C-alpha cells in the first residue's frame, strides 16, 4: 500500500513538473527576439503578465518601446505587422509582433514606424536619442477588451518615457 502511494505521488509530481516545463516553454516561445539591420537587438512579446513584467524590467536597455492597443478599451493587441524605417527610408526592422510590446535598441536618429493590424495602418515618426526610452502607443479600432486576468496597467508612459498621442 505504501509503495502504491509513493508511486502515485511520484507520478503526480512528475506530471506537475512536466506541465510547468510546458508552460515555461510556451511563455518563452511567445516572445521573439532578433537584431535589426543595424545589428541592434529587439524583443517582442507581452502575452502573459510574467512576460510583461520581464519586458518592463528590460525597457531601459532599449531606445524605442512600441505598444499596440485597442482605441476604446486600451486592451493590448498582438500580431501587428511592424516596419521601422530610418530617415533615408531604409528598412531597419520588419517583424510581426508576438505580443503588444516591441522594444528596439535603435541607433540615435529619426525613424518612421508603420504598424498594420486587422487591415488598419498607423504611421508615426519619432526621434530616438542616445539615452532614454521613447514610448510610442499605436491605437487600433478593435472590439478587444481588457482581460480580467491581467492587472490594471495603464499604457500611459512610465516616468521619463516619452509617449505619442492617439
């Protein structure tokens, strides 16, 4: 009897460990990372609160912080096709956002950001300095609502972070 209980608990513990590994793997796969044509890092994600918190802790490592959100509810939106061009019109980054956040360590300069989501296109021109983080929020008409699982997080800029109007 004792051996049966130990075996059952061992199997149960193994099952929970496997689920934890699968969950960690899914979270890791929802983030995407890479380099721009300037050989500078970028990261996209933010589909879970753990991922959002991890990305927000890294924001000072990047010069541009793009957030995609629904115009009415403020709900974060993923899957946006995003193209960043430098002042000469050369593509610096082209990616599909794996979450509502895109952080890019751009070289100082002027950039045009084109974001397309559900057939809607938004364009913003920004200047990126040699220090600090420039936040840009792109709003889209969407019926998406804020998930009750996500904490109430304002998409207003953090202290010392510039934001773009709607």
